[in-house]
């Protein structure tokens, strides 16, 4: 299948396109964006986050070109569930930071540079959402490059910290790393493409600092030893029940950060 002939592929940058997986939900927004990376004229492709175990979705990704490599941004099932099956379909090695999600390939590490699909891909370790979160920087993708951010930065809303695996101190450091990429095109795993990574990082940091101030205020009223439930009630009084647990995780991560 030529991806240009599949209306469900969206060109997201000079070197990338994505297909929206059929897994919408409160945490996955419209669904997972499964990316295909390839240089013009290259026969091979790189697939990032094959997503849920949906055969039609996987067949479309496999038909986008000869898959050389599969990269995983982090361990959550909406990104990894189909990894083993996609390896069976394509024979391509699947590489992730967590060895449990590697199939026929070695674990990835921050600072590594990968060449596949005719493209240079720089691996960035960006823990915070999860401890194994990675971002993939494409320095030659357009005038300012691009970065596939997984769930470290979303195209809409803010990222949940999966505490205790994900921690706020790590996350703030990861925002610093990504801001250093300048106005690179941001290619998130959920939500729309955004034009400037550095600007989004500044917005995300400001949001986190605002939440921290709200939690400090809540602790001043409730007592320094107030628990996650009470602080969540104070800081997120109108949160939708479908994302209540996510709010509690974020509060737990921020309490841990303040108390450390």
C-alpha cells in the first residue's frame, strides 16, 4: 500500500507521516499516532509506536514501505500492545528502552544515533511520564528539525506523570532537554502536530509550576501531611471521574517532589 493512497495517513513533516490508531479514550485522546519515518526516495521505513493490536492498522503500517526498524517511545499498552505482532508481520527489530518491549532488537539508550529509512534519528532519554520514556529527534526534518515526543508532550492538554514510575524532577529535566531543540516541529503520540517544541516546553513548565503553587496553597490549608485524596479534591475539584486517577497520580508526583 502506498501511504499517499491511504486517506488515513497524514503527512506530519518532511520526513514523517502518521496513521491514527482506532483506540480513542480519556487518556489516549483521539487515539495513538503511529508514525512512519522515511526519507524521499528511500525504500525502507521506520515505524514508531505501532499501537494497539488492531490487524487493519498494522497492515496499513506494514504496507507503508519495507519496515527496517520499529521504535517504541515508552511502555504503555497503547504504544506497545502490537509490538510483538508487528515484529511477526514485518520481521523488523523492535527497540525500546525497556528490554521487555524489544523483539529481535537491542534496548535503546539516550544519546544513541540510529540510521534507518534514510534518516538520522537521535535517541533522547526523557523520563518523567514514565521512567523509560524516550523522544526521537530528527535533526534533518525541515529547517528546524522535528521530535517525536511520545507522551512526554501531547498535542493537546498536559501529560500525566505515572507516579511512582514517573517523577516530576525527571520530567522538568526532560522539558529542559526538549526546549534545547529550539523550534523543532513537535510530533506527539496523541493530539495534533505542534509547530515549535521550545514554546510548548515553556508552556508545560509554566503549567507544572502553577500546579505546584496550587498544591502548596492546599497544604497550607489542609496541613503539611495532607494525603493525595484530600489534595486532589482541593486542586482538581471538578475533575471528570474518567481521569480522576490520572489527577491523583499527578498530585502524588508533585507531593513527592515538594516533600523531597
